[in-house]
C-alpha cells in the first residue's frame, strides 16, 4: 500500500477575554506536485478557522519558491489560495539557496 502525505498541520487557539480568539497554525507541505489535494485540504482548514471570526496566523514550510510565482503554475495556485483568505507571505527573500557545482 502506498500512502501519500499531502500536508501536516497543527493549530492551537488562544482565548483572550473580551477580544477575538487567536488561532495559530503551522502547515508543512512536503515537496511534491499534489496541488489539487493541497488546495482542497488547506481550503478546508482555513475555511474552518476564518468562518469562526478569529485572528489567524499561519506559519510553516510550504516548499514554494516564491520567486517563481509568475512562471510556475503550481506555486501560483498555492499562493493565490492563501491570498484568497487574506494571508500574505512575510518572507520576502529566499531562505534556501542551492548552489549547483
């Protein structure tokens, strides 16, 4: 049997009296091209958090090269999903640079 890992996630909720709750999540996307499955799962996760009227912060490793967002369809689709829910990347520079000898 072959098991494919689409993503791993963990969310916690912090209750603040007389204020909106805060949801903090971490999502790990293994390197792959399972775009459709990723979009479905993240949409499901974020929909649940956003419909509950909470502040939400998501961290993690999406294994995306944001510098290729204009030329790589998979990256574009994943980023647009996060933008649709009002999330924006906080990282503006590459975090991993691979040197090819």
